[in-house]
């Protein structure tokens, strides 16, 4: 399909002019250098906020848990990841065609692999007292940034030559997101604020079209994660889609109507999850139900450790895929598909389509598109294992904590359906 054909996303606008632009996927050396410095400063700033918040809360260390990770380990891993794939990688110039296990040089810190390589360090060991303190971790972060910037100055100004530098940037941004999610899970205040609720608009009717999902991994297209690669063209019939994610006020109606007690509202797998969890509301919600005198809905949730009354028009968040699917069944609607979400995000912004406040569940499952190519850094087993195709549900959009440069309408993430610690919501379409 040629660029800019009706029904397809516009062609890329070219080289970005700001480190906050989603076009940072195509950033050259100069802007990429500024963005890497910005990302590292942000990481160090978050570490400082963690120190203050943990001291205030009387926490000596982060408690262990399946969705928790020590901030000191996570920060060290950020520096390790960049060094592992850039300074230590003698074949980095091959970009996405780099071998999964290239020839590597020694690390700046002799213990780097033992401390921060997730393959050598199991999740349980990441709480080990033999890890370096924050002062040593910060020093390592500064050293690895310096070496990265020095090598970037001599890197080829091509997608292959800049691939691992762009990867290091987006990896650090995503880990920064993880640090903020952890703060919410732990009830620690890092000064993060939720976006204000926007105006509620009626659902939007989108015309039938042919749409191409995915990104081409060819020279000039910029950086892309593996799960975004490949291309799939679909004929999408006319559809009606919510202009904004489902709000707390709408979710309260589901709860008040016995949504968590009615098996017919849930898929068999969702109902089994609900019984196992004993869930009565989304994560972090302490009270939910009709407000006094039956006006609107009332939600009391903990935001970074503080009990807060949620605005009715605020997007519901911290919902699992099972809860999103159950709400849609109850409302006589369905979750939007990946293609429907993307079409509306590209073509209906001026008509009130609102996105980027929370990550959003879609109806799809993670699958490989034609032309899919695995990342060298995830194919070699050095990175945290990813769920198999077909098991994970697809997330679109970006949460409020994500750096602005990651808010791409083409971004495609994934998570298992029971995940609910992230700032995740959903929207629906008419059946």
C-alpha cells in the first residue's frame, strides 16, 4: 500500500526536533545524545525520590513480591543493559541484524554481570544484600552513560548504526515507567500526578477502511521493538468506538449491578481468575459503589499511598484484562480491536478521541505479523523472558507515567491478562 493512501497512517514526518517527540525513533546522533542524558537524569532523579520516600515511610528495603523489584537493582540494570549492548558489544554496528550472542568486551565494573544480568540473577536474588549501595549504583550509571555518549559520537548515522543507542533510550524510559508503577504498588509518593479528567464525549462512528498494522524494519523507518514489527493488512468494517477510556462512574454502575457476582458476565477463564483472587474491585480501590443520594458513583482509591476520592470522569485504571472484558459483556459491548483503536487514534483526534492517559487493553492477543523479526537482545535469552504468542493480551496507548516520546499511536505492548499493577484502562466498541 503506498504512503498516505486513505485508511493508512500518514508517512513519517522525518527527523524529530524535540527529545519529547514520538519521532525520536528516528533521532540522529545529536538529539539522541541529549535524550540519553535526559533519560539518565530522570533515572537518577527517581532514585533520589525513592530514597526520600522510603526514609519517610521507614522502609529499609523494598519488600519482595512477584510484581516488585528493588529500585537499586533496576537502576543498575539500566546501566548494565546499555553497556552490555553498546560499549561491550563489538558487533553493535549491525543493528537489528546483530547476533543474539555477539563477541563482548569486559565490563567497567567486574561484578556487573553477577549483579545486574537478569539471566545470572534470579528475581529472588535481586533483593540480595551483596548488591552495591545506591552511591555505587549511581556512579556506575554515570560511567556507563559517559561511555555510551563517547561511542555515539562515532556511530554511523543510519538505523543500523544507531539501533542500540535508540534501544538503550527506550529501554531506560520503560524501566522508568516501571519504577513509578512500583511506587504506586508500594504506596510511596514520588510526586507523580494523574492527568486531569477530560470532557466526556459520545462514541464515535468510524467508516469502513483497509488498515495496515505494524512497522517495517527497513532502513529509514527508525527503531521498533520486535512486537511492533511486521505488517498485517485488515479490512475493517464500520464501527462505533468510545471516545475515551471507560470512566470510574461507568465502572461503578457495573459494580452496583453485581458485576463481580454474576458469572454470566465473565468468560470461563475470567471467572476462574476472579474466584481465585476474591476480587471485589480493581486494584488499589478501597471503596466503590453508589455515592450518597444515588448521585453518580464513588471510588476511593490509594494513589501513591494516599487514599483519594477519584473523579467520576477519571479513566478507570489498574484493571485486569478479565475485568475489562467482563465490563464490556455487562454493557452489551466488546473491547476494541488493535486495528479499531489505531484507526481512531490516527483519524478521530479532532472529533474527541482521547488517548495517552492510560495504557489500554484491546481485544487482541500478541501474535507475530508477516515479516516479524525477533530483536537480537530478546532472542538470545539475556533479557527477561516474554510470554508466548497468543497468551498475552495487547496493550495500546501509554500511561501517564511514560515519557512523552513513547506516546506513539503505533506502540504495541503486551501483558498477561491478570496484570493489574500498571496504569491500565480500556475502551469498548458497539457489537
